C-alpha cells in the first residue's frame, strides 16, 4: 500500500511537470508562427502562466462551490454530520474544514480548497441519505486524505493549467492561420504552431484525467489508514456504483473532484461501457477496481 502511495505521488509530479513543458512548447510555437524569437516566447509564457495560475488558484475553491450551489452547514443545522467531520479532523490531525451540502439525490462528495487551512468538504443530500455511519466515515476519511495529501491543491493547479492550455491553443490557431500567408514566417513554423494548437488540448485533458485517476487510488488507501476499516469505504463505493442517478449540476470542469464520477459509469442502453475510448477519457479509475483493492486491504 505504501509503495502504491509513493508511486502515485511520483506520477503526479511527473504529469504536472509535463504540463509546464507543454505550456512552454505552446508559447514557442505561437512565437514561431508570429515570427518571434524563442527565448522571449519562453519568458513571456512563464510570466503569463504564473500570473494566470496565481489568480485562478485563489478563487477556484469558491467557484466550484458556487457552480454546484452548495450551502454551508454548521453544528447547529446538522449536528451529527458536523460531529463526524470534526472527529475525523482530530484523527487526521488537520484543521476543521468548512462543510457544504448540495441538494441533489445523486450520492457523491468532494473536497476543495487550496490547503488544509482553507479546505471544504461537500456532500450531496443523496449520499447522506443512503450511507450508514461506517460508510459515511469512509467517505469523509477519503476526502480528508485529499486534503492531507494536498490533492486539492494539485488538482486546482492542474485544472488551471488545462484551461490555460486550451486558451493558448485557441490563440495559436488564430495567429497561425492569420500569419500563414505572410512571407516572413516559415511554413514549417506555421505547421508546428497549428499542430500544437490542435493536439495540446487533447494532451492536456489526458494529463488532467491521469492525475485525477492516480489521486483517487491514493485517497482510497490513505482513507483506509485513517479509519482502519477499508470495508466501510468499499461498501460506500458499491452503493454509489449501484445508484445510477446523475448529478444535476455535474459538469466536466469539476467532475474529477468528486469521489465517484458524477456522470456515472453507465454507457448506452444502460450497460456499463468498458471501451478503451471511455476508459481513456474517464475522470476516475474503474470503481470495481477501487472496491476490489479496498476489500483486499480489509482481509
């Protein structure tokens, strides 16, 4: 289990590094299509990405909660849930996060924020209604693991970088097409810029999804360490798997933050899809695989 956690951490840093390299390549391609030199393009790209990331970094947590119309609860409005989260915070050695609830019958939950001091855990009314105490504790521990392992920070950075890549790719495509007929810009540079503009969003999305999938395995393992009861989380995931109600406020920008896919794992005609294409673009690892690993830990 510990080797899996270490491997997932290394993989995440590699993927985030690839994002940075991809952004630099985009700026080099954009500079080439505009007839600019390589070094100024890299410098401008670095400065732009840092400023963009910092601004989005500090507002992304609130934006996610607003997007899902989450309402904050406290000890007065939901004493049992507040007490369970508070006890888990003490066990994990973390500050008490804010607690939010989404009025939605689909069972799900997610953690958000930029660090343990500015974290929040959000539950749907659906998950609160179908899970027993042991199962809900497993879900809470899973989300605390995201907070403790700074997954919420990593995933915020990745989301920001994906948005930046898509934005820059669109600009590159327009610049490349506009400059294509000018004689002072070499055609190979134009073709490279256009190729990067077309491929970069796809690559960025794949990297984002790969980071998310790795982090879910890590949070499952860390959550089991907190509760010493991996079967609780496994049982909760089984209930979420069997409930096919989609989240009403689900969107692709935040889907990877949830403990299970808010779109469900059901393909066409009500059958589960195992196609390589859907696996490639899945925001979460196969839920049956996660359940199996947790059951093995409980033996």
